[in-house]
């Protein structure tokens, strides 16, 4: 394993995978508590909010992984990994807020969007910097 291995990105990816498993388990606990048997996805509002919060996390997960890894590989690994950790905190805020009440999801949701936007922007900057360097021999910052 070389010193240029993306260890931080891999560590945050693995940690985020564990978080996704934990959130899925929370849906299972909610199913049991509210007696909602699979494959049903409707039931008491508390269950439906838990289910929907998890589904939203699943829907955002590919965007997170792509943006974090691209940012880490083409901009800066430590910055991307730190963004990944903040993303995970934002998703937990979102999930817990949504489970409590629909409107309480918003702070976590907005923080999620901010982190994803930053990761995508930095990834784009890194890619453009690489293209300019490799194909046009222009060296920026």
C-alpha cells in the first residue's frame, strides 16, 4: 500500500456504510414498535417519517460517495474526508429531526445540501485544474 492510497476516503466511506446500516436498523425497530410488517411502507405517521427519512438517506448516498471521492482524488483528500464526516453528522441530524417531526428535518437537510455543494464544487475545481494542467500545460494554484 503506497503513501498515496486514499485511506481517509476509504475510512469515511466505511464509516458512512455503517451509518447507513444503523439507519436501516432504525427502520426495523420502528416497524416492530408500530407493528408494520414488510413489505408494507405505510402505517402510523411515526413509522412513515422513519421510513421516509431512511429512503431519503439512501437516495442521497450515491451523490455523497461520488462527490466525496472525486473531491478527494482531484482536489484534496483531507478536505473531502472532513466534508464526509460533516455530511454524516448532517444526515444524522436530518434523520433524527424527521423522525421527531417533518419540519425538524430541515436543518440537517440544508447542511446536507451545503456539504454536497461544497464537495461537488471542489471536485469540479480539482478536475478542471487537472484538465488544464494535463492537456493545456496551464498550472493553476
